[in-house]
C-alpha cells in the first residue's frame, strides 16, 4: 500500500482530502486513524483507496472550521 505524505501540503490540499474521507465516512465506509511510528502529531488515515500520512492537528483545525461553518448556516 502506498501512503501519501501530506504533512507539508497546503491547507487547501489537506482540506480537499479530508472532505473526500468525510464523504466516504458518511457512506458508512470504515476510516482508520492511527498514530504513526514517528510519533505525535503524525497519524495515518486509511479509508477505501485513500491512504495518507498527516498530522492530527490539521485534522482538528479542519474539523473546528467545518463545525463553525455548519453552525453559521443554521
């Protein structure tokens, strides 16, 4: 399995990938997030054909941004 390292990718690129993963998750596809052997904050995320190495901090920032946007739409 090839794992794409997106730790140094732009925020926009990370968000695009996180959105793809979320769309699969909403289709009830399993998502696995594990701490990477290099240590915190690196994590691996696997969902269907998406296999990435990223940082959990950017995932948390994306999630907080998404939550605040959803709150503003109500």
